[in-house]
């Protein structure tokens, strides 16, 4: 991220008229230092400037470029001292203040870095600069969570339309005749979500966390499909170093339809994430889940699912620094009771992935698009069709988020789904659009 903010800082007036080269032999040295620094040769610039430090220390222009070179070369302490000397003489210069804030961030002086970044942000810098500053402030906020107990609450209200809420065929089939109740149904809905989370650091490396959320969806006409869920998660997080993190989690979910429990789910998972650079991160996870159906008429669905996968996130060096993300996963599900029905409808191997792009159009507007694919092959032959079910699920998810302020945001979402199956009963199309308002505290 450091090189991104330095590129953005070019949008702010440089030292220009406020810091003028001295008319002396030092002018050529400072010009040479400036050239090396702007070419990204910070280590070379630092070594050269260190030889001139006793002679040129105190010259604002020398201190400025020496400070940048020192910060970029891993000597943030020396760099911030030099930049602080410049700020004393030129407190109005935002370029110097941002470089000083960056150095304090690297020194993990969160309060000073936050103060300096915020001071520049309050002066409405160019949008590209503001985006980078907000990212630093977000990183500082995450870092502060390592040292103090933090909690969050949220509530969200959503209005939407689902063209096929029961994921069923729209028209009659060739092999069987479906009742009107079994055909695909579309309806408007209202959805309410609420929840919270808490993180308790044990020390700089270890922390405990928990979160819970409730979700309730009500349809306008198809009231028998009303559903709700309650989710709880708890876990332990271990930060190995600056670039590696590992966590273990346990989760539970109660899912209800039309007022009755339809399914209970319990899971344990572990994941690891690693920052390869300031702009590239990878992660991997494994999960074991248990599904239980209290209704004895469908208890043949009780099963265990094992899955794992990996993620990649990278910031692209193009307009507004969009984030490209990708995911790949694989797993299997095994029924408790192996019968003809459960092998055909529950026991399966699946794999898939996703590819998406998140674009901060402005500081307050974020657009996201993602393609999702899942291939599921069931292990038993369907008793009616005589073939194994093979589903190919495809989806395009689009979203737009407007961040009105730190607590309030508005969300517009659309999903276009196609599920192609070797058994016509499970082939369907589904479109879901929604608008939501979310408040976080």
C-alpha cells in the first residue's frame, strides 16, 4: 500500500514554493537525493544521504527526501524525526504530513498516525488521496483491535423480489406432472437482519471472538415459505506475525420455515491467511459440518459435510485500485443412513469457485461483481429417472454500496442464477434483486 499512497500524494501540491533549493553546493546533492527517491531507489538514497546528514541536516528539502528514503528503507524512526523537523518549519504542507503519518504508522504509533492522516483528510484532498488515507485509517482500526476489547452491533432492513423462491422448474416436466404448488414461485419479500460481534484480545498474538446474528424473511403472498435463522459463532485467533494469521471457529445455526425448525447445523473450521505483499494476500480453510433435520419424515437428509478451499485477494495497479478476488473449493457430503434415496439426493462430491472484482468508484461508492460456479455430482441413481443427478450451478452477483457515513450504508444487490441438472426436476432459473439499509454501531 505504501507505494500506492505515494503515487496518490503526487496529486497534492509538492514542496514547491514552500521548500526551495538552497543556492549552494548542497543543491546538487539534494537534487541527486530527490532523483533517487522519486525513482524508488530508497536504499541507495538513504545510504547516500546518511553520509551528508551532519552537513545538511536541518535543510527542509534535504530532511524531506532523507525522511522518505529512511522510512522506505526500514528506518522509520530516523525518517519520522527528519519529517518532523520539516513540519515544524512548514506545518501547512500536506505532503510532508502524509509522509510523516505513514512513518508513524510503520512505527505502530497508531494515535499519532491516525491524527495526522485525519488532519489531511479534513482538508478534502483529491479523491485518490482520500481513498488511500481511509484505507490506512481502516488498517489502524484493525490494528487497534489487537489491544482492546471491541464490539459491534448492526441492524439491516431489506426489500426485495425473488423470481423463484423455491428453486423449482417454471413449467411442467416431461417425465412427471407437477402440482401448482411444486412449480417455481415468485414473490416480494421483506427481510430483517440484526446481530453483533465482540473481540477480546488475550495478548498481542492471541484473541477470542464471538458473533451472533438473527435473520427473518417474510414473503408478501407465499407465506408458507417464510423463514428465519439464528447463527452463533465463537473462536480463537492467533496472529503468528505481521503477515500470518490462523483461527479456529465453531458455529451453530437453527433454520426455521413457517415457524418450525427445518434444519440444525453445527460446524468447526480452521483457516489460515498470509499477506504475500501489501497488495496480495492468500488464505486457505477446512470445514466440517453436521446437518440434522428434526422432522422424522426427512431425517434421511441427516449428513456430515467436509469441505476446503483457498482464496486470493490482490489490489490492481489501475484506476482507483480495484480489488480482484478469487476462490476455489471442493468437498463431499455423506448421509448418516445410506439408502437409495439418500445416495441419490444427499451423498455428493462438489467443487467450484468464484471470481470477482470490487471497485471503489468513489470513497463512498463501492461496486462489486462476482461470478460463481459449482459442480455437484450425486452418488446414487434417482429412483424415478434412473440416472445420477449432476448439477451445474452458475450465478452472477452484482452489488452497489453507498456509505452515507461511518454507521449507515445503502445496498443494491442483484443475483442471476441458473442451475442445470441431469434431472429436469432440479433445473431452474432464479433472479433476486434487493435494496437494503444497514446501520452499524
